[in-house]
C-alpha cells in the first residue's frame, strides 16, 4: 500500500448523504491486470494519489485506496486503453510487503 492510504474496511469514514456515489463495500480492492497493462500512464494522470510509475514502466498502485479516491479510480479505469483496471472484492487478505520493503 502507498503511504497514507487506508483500507475501506478500516477507514471508519461515514457516508456522505449528499454524495450520489454509493459507499464502497468493505473489502473492495483495486485490481490491475499487469499482463494487460502496457504502461500508457493514463491511470497515473487520472488518479495520481493511487497510481505512480516506479522507474520508466513499472506501475505501482494502492490496491486498497482511500474511499475519497473512488471517483479518481473510476476515472482511471475508464481511461485505461487496455481495460486493465477494475474494482473488485478481495477474496483473501491483501498481500503485505515483506518486512523492510516499502
């Protein structure tokens, strides 16, 4: 996870009754098919708080973005020319980086 990001299930954020976007269900995860991704970078421009490049082509992303980033993530998914980005529900716990790796 990128620094400062939170998991939907742990956010504790209250739903905004004036927001027409439904609150994301607990356990919602961002999924990027890295076999499809061609590093066009449209996601980085659409949701810079969630996506970034490490080096020239290695995509890094927050698999459990903060609830406030949902619209950015939806725009990023729509902008992806190879449709490699989806929002999905986690079927198992999210992977953790090995200790000492950031």
